[in-house]
């Protein structure tokens, strides 16, 4: 679960983040977006008010865009990120083919 109390845990005050610290902070931010998506979709599903559900789903979709932005930045900053993500996706693809 993301730690929202201190987004800069592990950093010394008064200095810039290292690249490794930055990528960890971006992963935390990505996790926060995923948590927000879960929350807003759960709220949308929990109401009978059509307008509220529509607005909450729209906000959830915006959070999905933010998640994409964080992931893209990680892909740029970490040369092996896309390859590792692709490897994981291929593993799932193989499992999906085997289950057909």
C-alpha cells in the first residue's frame, strides 16, 4: 500500500533526488493513481445517482491517464523497464493461450 504521509521518505532534506530515488517516487505516484482509480470506480459503482457515477468514472479515467504518464516517464528513465514489462505481458499471453 502506498505511503501517503511522506512522499519523500528516505530523502535527506535540502538535496535533489537521485535517479533511483526519483524512479521509486514515480512508482509510488503510479501506485497512488491506481489506488485513486480503485476508489473512484468503487464510489461510482456504489451510487444510484447517475450524474455522480458519471463524474466519478470520468475522474477515474483521468487518473488512468495520469498512470500512463507516470509509466511512460519510467519507461524513458529506465532503459530496461519496457523490456521487463513486455516479458511479463508475454508470460500472461502464454498462459492465456494455454487456457483456451
